[in-house]
C-alpha cells in the first residue's frame, strides 16, 4: 500500500524578490476584471482613527521621555 502525499500548491513568489513591474503585473492580473464596487469611506474612517489614536499615544510617550 503506498501513501501518496497531497499535491502541494505552488508557493507564491517572495514579493521582496520581485521587481516593481512584476508586482504591478500581478496586481493587474488579479484585479483587472473586478466588477465589485468598493465603498472606501468606511475604510478611510477606520484607518484615520487608527492613525490619529496612534499619533496621540506616540506624542504622549515622547512627552514623558
């Protein structure tokens, strides 16, 4: 009885070894046909809140030192 290993998925390339052109080609290849509408305002609000709170924390830490 032979036990076969499941087929391994090909590994993704290391993004630090790709040129800018290769990265852009991969992004275009995976997003060219997106028909989905994306509401960016909620994401912007979350990111803005995180940055504002983080800057307050860093500012408070710098004042203590």
